[in-house]
C-alpha cells in the first residue's frame, strides 16, 4: 500500500474550521488535509500500519474512515449515535472505540463498522484511551470531573481513579512509564497521576481551554490542543502545544488553529529533519540538534542516535557495534532505526590492520516491523575461517 502523505505529521481535528489539518512535528507547514470534514469534528485516531484515519463528526453524528492522505472517505458508523466524541483504536485487533456522550456508553466495532457492541454503559463519557499492556480502558466524563478505568475482560468492576477535577478532557495512558495523563479545561492544566496510585502532578498550567491530547511515548512528549473557548488569555489558546511528559521542559506553542478539538500523530520518520522536529525543542540550534552534536553526553553524536534509533536526549549504554564469539566464529550485533529513514545508507566494513577497509558483501535486511519500535537489533554471522583477516569491524554511515 502506498501513501502520498509525507511522514512526520500532527493530524488535528479543527472543530471551528470544520476540517482536518496537518502540520510538521514542530508546527511548521500547517495545511488543510480534509477541507469539509464535518460541521462539528471531534475525536481523531490513526492506524499507520494500515494507512487510515478515523474521526467523529458530532454535527452529523457519523464516524468516518479515510486514507491517511485524506482520500476515499467512508462513513463506517452512521446510525445510533447521540454524540460521538473521542476515538481511539486497538491496532492489533483492528478495532475502533468511541465515547457516545448523549447515549451514555462506550462502544467499539471493527475498522469497517461491523461487529459493533457496547463496552460499558456510563454517564457522559467524553475522552478515552486503551491500556493494551494491562488490558484496561480509561475514560473521563463530560462535566463530573472524574476519570474511570475498567478491565476490558471484566467491565463490571469499574474503578474511579480520579475525582475532584472540574472538566476532564484528553485522557491518555502510558503503560510503560506508569502514568496516565489528562487536561482539566477549567483549571487550565495538563496533569498526570501514577497508574498504581499516588499524587496528581501539574505538568503545564496557565492554559486557556486544553482539550484533546496525545502522547509521543518514544520521544517523551505530550501534545495537546486548546480550543480557546474560555477566552481568559491563557497560554496556547486556539493552538497546538507540546511539552515533556514529565513537565520538565517549557510549553512549546506549535501552530495556531481556529478551534482545535483533538489530535493524533503520524510518527513515521523518513529523514533527519523530521527526526529533529520530533525530538528537539523547535528553538534548538545546531549545537543541540546538528549531526555532530551530543546533547546527552553519551559519546554518540546525533547522526549515530538517528541511525540506531536511540534517544538523543537520554544517555544509554547500547553498543553501536558488538562482536560475540561462538563455536562457528562470531556474531556482529548492531542497532538500526525501526523508522523508514530514507536519507542515509550504511555499510559494515572489516580490516586486519585498521588501514585498509573492505565492505562486507552481504548484510541482513531490516525486518518488516512496526515503524515506532525503537532500535532494531541486527545480526551478522562471521565464520571462523573468515575471522583470519577480519579482526576489526566498523559501521560507515553516508548520506544517500
């Protein structure tokens, strides 16, 4: 399947403009993807492995599916909806989940709208997310100031995990980092709480009307949209913003919109510029984001972090090339980026004297895996007889 939309994008439902918009990770090059998406567009989600977008239009009470380039829009749910609000997906089982605020229920179906069923009946569900690691679903209600969760395998035992908020928006879960996140549109905050319980943390405050949210767990970023409808002059009103998932960095206001309601990410990265837009503050200069910079001081410059799929802002001990002897000879192991990067190529070379280097004629091909998996460990077997003139190995990275 071929997609014409370039990778590395924010995908935003702009309720005020009645359109679906896209922009680069740093908010630049904003443009309209679907100009007449609906009269009241709401939740949005994407399955990049299938190249499709789902979104809800509360104006017509329809849930749509389109190709990721905005083409071939199809109404997959167009009956029995009272107020389709937020949407999320399970890309493994190919199911879409949504909140129906007016019908007081959370439902799901397959990607074509078939096999539709009610997951749980609950008052005014508005935003939701799945924790597929722990097999739970989280949601917030419209105006009760609560967040709930329940097992997907037993929906009878609902837990109220947060109360005392004013208006909960944008619920998202990071099962790997151990937190769930949300916006409170009336206290003007982005907040989080440990999955296992604990204190609520304020991450970003002084906002206007924060609404939809998404997490870029691999990059440690939280993105949110602010409808600006409170009109109190808060930071990031009528715009897309992002910050660090631990709240350590500043709020970055990325792109102005009309009245953005929700967003999702196209996390595919095909070139170094997209990688830096995703990883670094948009104000960063080449001393931080340049090829030869090493902002995390782990002795791996950015171009090596880009090649290997590691985090340029978090030091790690992953070897870029290692050799392990075995009975047949030796095994070379090296990490490469799982992303579909297209602007660099590499060779593995060997030498006996560290002066003359020869390219290995055949190396393993990257497996067909999900693009956002992080470093992929590759292996190359060297037989014992070949080791006689192959004492030293290196990876040579070149622009394409």
